[in-house]
C-alpha cells in the first residue's frame, strides 16, 4: 500500500487561530463538580478551590479559551445566583442534566479563577432563552467595568477589584433547540435586541457570538443572516457558532468501547462530515459577509456515544478510545486545512463529559487518547497552515449493507519559522501505509522527528488501573532528509512529523 503527500510550502492558507483548540465546560454531570473542582462526584457540591491536578494536566496542552456555563445549561442560568458568599447562593434544579441540585458554588469568580489558572481566555455563553437583555448586559458590566457602578462595586466587594476583561460572549446557545426553540427569524430578532445592549464596557472589546446551526443546516444560516441583514448596520456580530456532534445514534457505530471494524470506519466517516460543514457554511456566510468580518466557530463538537451502562444517562459520561483520538485528529486537521474559514472551536467537553480529554474518579485522574492528540497537535496552534495534498487508496467498508468509502490518509501541515509540522491520520486497521513525502518550495528536510499515537487494539483506552495504555510514543529521529523522503505510517494511527527545514 503506497501513497504520496505533497507539502506546498509556498502556498500558505492562513494562520491557524489558536482558538480552534478551545475547550468547553458545562454544569453537566461531573464536569465542574468532581471534574474541575473537588466535589462529591454526583454533580453536586464543591469542597473548595480548583483541582490542581486537572489544571496542571490541561495547561500542558495550552488551552486558548474555555466556554462556560453551557450548553443547554446556559439558557437556564442566571448569573446572579453564582456570585457572593458560596453558602448564601441559591440552589436551583439543573433542568437539562438529570435534575440534580445546582449549588451555584461555582460561579463567575470561580470560572475566571479557573481560566487564569489554565492561561485560557474566558468565553461566557449568555442566557437568551429564559433571560433578558438587561440580565446579560449587567453581567458584562459586572465583569468588565472598572469600578464606581453598582455591578462593578459589587464585583470588588466580592474580592475582585480589577475587571475581568471578558471578551468572548455567546448570545444564547442552540437557540433552535434547548435555547428557546426559536425559528431563525425569531432568533435574529432576539439576537439584535440583546446585542444592542452589549457594549465594550471598560474598554474590553467584545466579540459577540451568535448561535449557528445544528450540524450543517444551511437553511438556518441562510434564514438567520437574511433576517439579520435587514438591520445589518445596527447589529454587532463577530462570530457565528455551529455545533457538530459525531453522534453514534444516527451513525450506527457501536458504543464508546464496543464496535466492529466497519463501525470504526463508519464513525470516522461521520466525523469527516465536519469538513463539509466548514466549507459550505463559510461559503454561505460569504454571500452575506464577503470580507469575513464574522468568524465561523464550531463551539461544540465531538463524538457522542450511546449512554454508558451504570452511569446516569443525563451525565453524558463515556469512555474514550483510540477511535475517538482519530476523530479528534481528523477534525483538527480539517480545521487546520481550512484555517482561512474557521476561527474557533470547542471540543465537548473537557472533563468527564462526552469526548473528554480528562476523566476523574475521586482523587484520581487519567488523560484520554483525545488528550494525547491535543498534545501532539500543539505546534499547529498559531502556526501558518500550508497546503498539503494527500493521495492514498481509499478504505472500502460496509455499513447498513452498502459499501462505503473513507479517505486512505489525511492530515494537515503548518510552518513556524523553519519548522514544518505535518500531522497524518492512517485510519486503516492493521495495515501500515508507506507514503512518499515531497516538500514543494525552496526548502529541504534537515531532520525529521516522529511521534505516534496508536495501539494494536482499536478499542484500546485508558483506565484508572492502566492510565497509560494509549499514549504517545517517545519522539524518534528518523534517518531521512532531503526534498523527498518516504515514511511508513503505522496502522490505525495519528502521527506527527516535525521537520527542521533548511
Ligand atoms: O454538550 C452537551 C450538550 O450538547 C450541550 O449542552 C448542548 O448545547 C448540546 O446539545
């Protein structure tokens, strides 16, 4: 089996916005309580501070931003419940996620503390569905005005005299669904009304992010922008956030840890759908916004498997295998390849929920195969994406009695100074693939270092007893150099080649 990869060093695409490597934390299951904070593991309670182990591990992958408090939770969240002395905060029902009691022990100040500990920019999603423009405008003032107003003085009284300077604000979440079941026209009217009152208080230049489609729903996008265009000059909008889950229910791809070879390929094929979303949504947005002032964001994405037996179904806890790692890698490669079209993305969700990077149990923690992909792909953040062409025989497999085809090799390339980072996914089970890599442009490879994520078992995952079953290989210098060289990509793998250019 052979293939070619041409890296067109003189064909830059755009800078890869580090925000494409963003994260998401919702009050859902044990993401916040038990995940980011010590808790009793039931989704309730906060026994103080942040989990330093979780923060330390996540910091290693340089999270650029963290989206909070939801998700669906955001449109039933009233921020004033989450400020002031923890013991005095009201308890509410988390209506979307298992009707557990939300203590509000983790609120705005705790979120900002978490972002600072992580070195991540806060991205707050505001409540449109059950909230008011006034409530959201007041939250911005509370966070960003320096002092001398009721809200900013209250923030100072709660221990934070300096403004938080929160720039990223979502105006509702999934407004077509749990965020209010609006039509695109209704949401456009709501959006305009809310955005009118969200100002750059205190000089923090806001980036207002509108709710985009469910998957690649072009009708939502067309109707939303058509309705919004009527008040174009009066509407502040900087981002547009689509959601795309590689859902197993419709994909028919087994469970988180139990799947056949065909189901392995089927899930990867479903994940590949992200590329069509990015290309087609951006093309449609271009008709309304040809100068690309409004950035396309995918502020929720990831693999969503059927409920895990023995876990509360509304906690969305799931294991994470090598297959999920390939979903992450091919999605991030797609974002890199379309660095001119996508300016942000948030995997759902960072800890203990859906396609998590980290799982916790009591005091214990493990990093998932998906975490290792983020680690592997770190050099792409902020680098200059360059075009790379992959040619490899497709993989044929069967789904629902019909033959389907998946790419044979895929990936992305970026440069920073005189280093090229080439990441490559080989989806083939049990079959290595040898590729000739051609560097096109005025450069040659001086040194090449390979790091790989793979495992002989396609269902391999990390457990608390075997936390490093799936982990990165030690970086290995390769005995290759020049304008062209060959490399064998391991079966069912994600590989990073770091190439020193001369
Ligand atoms: O990430 C879990 C949920 O998925 C979010 O709350 C919602 O926005 C989406 O439907």
